[in-house]
C-alpha cells in the first residue's frame, strides 16, 4: 500500500507543501495541507485546490517523489522487430508524459494525447526510468497553455 501524501501549491503563491490534506469548508473552497506530523501540528498551509495531487508511491531517478500532475520523461523498453533478420530486439523510447492516478492505478498520458496507459504495463524499473522535469501547474506551456 502506498504512503498517503498530498501536495498542493500555496494559495496565491509559488511554494509547494506536502503532507495530509483537509478541506475545511463543505463546498471545498478552502483546502489545507498539514505537515507530515499530521493534524496535531499547529501549522497548516492553505493551498489552491486545483493544484492538489496525490503521491504515486514512486520516486524518480533523482529520488524525488512523483505526484499526480508531474510531467516526467519516461524511458521504456519494448520489443521491436527487424524485417531483414526476422529477429526481435529490445528498443528504447523516451516519452514526455503527465502522471495521473485513477481507481486502477498510476497512469500516464503523453503531452500530445496520442498515447496513454498504466505505468506498470510499460516500466520495468520506475525509479530508473522516470525523471521529473516539471508539472502542469508551474509549467502549463508543456501542455500547450501559457505560463502565468
């Protein structure tokens, strides 16, 4: 079972916080991240609810936690076939993908929306084959949007 950690960007700012998540208003307009010490801590940080993402349980090759909304380079290997030799060989491709979580697990979608799938179907060693290089909130230009 993966560790339940959430991340959110401070409301109106650029700093990110990790920890426990709480919505304190019924209509979910106020969202708070509590530090790892939990709800007993006197500290809490109001975050923008649109930026909240869950930890996937994976770390990248630089030992950084991978969260929903992260944009990563994904190295994966697949069998390719050489018509001249009639043999199979292992080939590598590097994709830039956005990380998501749904009820079936950790998934990805390429930035051009041409390919998607579940990481477990494509990666042999996620910690060696993933590298975070941004997220959809701080780097919307990666998704074709404009940076704020």
